[in-house]
C-alpha cells in the first residue's frame, strides 16, 4: 500500500470506526483498515476494550496538539479540536498554545460543533455524543451507542405497529443493531440552533434532538438509505437547506430543517467525506481521490472542482469573508477559486494528512488538524466567493 493510499484509508477508517464491523460489503475496507490501524498503534476493539473505553475518561498526554486530531471548530474566540482516544484540546490565542480538556470517554472523537461560545457537542466512536456548556472545559455524555441502538429499535417497533406489521426491513436492521452492540460511531454533528441538532454516522445512523441533546430521537426513517450507506457529513446554514453526504456518493437534502429529506442525484459514485453550505448558497463536496464538486443551484447541477493534487478531500470550511478552503489526505490546504473552478494549494504538510480546517483569530489565518496534530497558517490571501 502506498503512503498516499495509507493516509486516505486511515481517515476513512477513522471516520468509519476502529471497532470490528462484520458485514460482507465492508470486509475489504476493514481488512485494509485493520492492518493500517495496527501499524498506527490502534486496532479493532473487542467487547472488553469497548466497555473500557466507554467508562474510562481520556488520559492526559504530552503535547496534545501534536497528536492525531480529527475535527476543529470555533467556540467564540476559542478553538476546540477533538481526536484519538478522547482527546479534546483548547486554544484561546488563535492556535498558538493548546491545553487538554478531559473527556468522559476514551473513544476516538470524530466531530465537534458549537452554536455559541459556551454550548457545543462532540460525536465519536462507541456511538457517543458529548455536550459542554462552558466552552469545552468540561463534558458530559448525552448519548452512547447502546442507548442509540435501543432508541432505533423502539422507533422501528412503533413504526411497524402503526403499519400493522410484525416484521419490517427497518425492524430487522434495528434488532441487528442492538445485537451487534453499541460500537457504531457517529461521524458528524451539526446544530441548527441551541436546541435543534442532528448527528450522522456509520451504517446510516441519523439522530436528532429538539431540546439541546437532553433527549435524542432516531431520524433514520426520514432518510432514503436502504443500503445503510455510511453518512460521513452533515451541514446547514440559516436560510439554506440541510445536507447529508456519505458513502458511495450518497447525497440527501432537507428543505424543512430536517423534518424530511430528498435523495439527490449524485455527481459521483465516490464517497463524500465533507459537505459545506456557504452563506451565498453554494454547496461544496469533498470526496475520495479527487471527486470534489460544487453546486450553485441547491444540487440541481454540480461542477467538478479541479485540484492539482487530485486526492481525497477530508474537510471543507467557509471563512467569515466567504472564502472556501479544502484540506486533503496529502496534507494540502487549498483555496477554491470559483471563476476557474479550481482548488489551488496554498500550503502542504507532506506525509501528514489533514482532516478539518477552520478560520483562526484573524482574516487570512487558518487552523487545520490531522494525523500530525495542529497546522496553523497566517497571512493567507484567500479568494472569496
């Protein structure tokens, strides 16, 4: 396996789950992933290890900003990044210095989202959703994988009862989800308001809340996903539609803030790992091995984004002044030029894949995360859309 493919597969597995998942259509992927994770010092967790990670807080580490980090978000003026083994790091000076906050679990954390300087949510392996009300200083568990599986089973059972059926395809899958245990990861989270939010994940997991996460409900019946494609990313911007992107080119759009979804025609059969909705109404997709697209008409048509790296895009961000930035599995940070429909590299961190990026403390400042931790840039001249 080449180093490029190794990094690509690492992020694919990192966002799909460290744990054993035994379904035929995933065997090839997980065999590769298992070997790679073993090389990186991780590996599929057995039931005992799963229980340990679910009940063990994250451990303090030296130089947490140089560890594997998966996602980053702004909480007011603060930056919050999350990553392997429950790692959560905070910066109050634009990314120059970082300190660790202890998570109540030691699962790898996959995504972070804040609605204001204080209130934020994190998703992770083991089906966990964490919540903070103090800007990331302390965290509490709102949901875990076993509870999520039971919630989906209850929802599927109620739906079958309403239909007057003893067995449905959804009910069978929900029973299997409970039987397998709570190891399925949530892979992304997005809150529309401080009360309303959604989390998506492996094998079609899709949950929502209307009370800030005090209670979570299964929304899997709202999404047309009979093949249980992994849902890698969800995004929304006030005044725009809610989008889900995932495995095998999966795309779904909600015009009513998540109450219903329409399956969209996809411009590619390649997996999409990132989706970003911009203030101007643009929709940007980051995908596997150069399959990156944008739409200016709410997904009716898509244009392919040229990229000289031609590799996997793991994250897309929009800055306050309207610039669109992609980060890649090769360690590239690219600015999208709408006129030329090209994502041009601004900075490369060789042999250290990047997974997410956000705006720093000032215009032209960007902070990205990946396999080598934090990458900060400043003084960038970014093209706005």
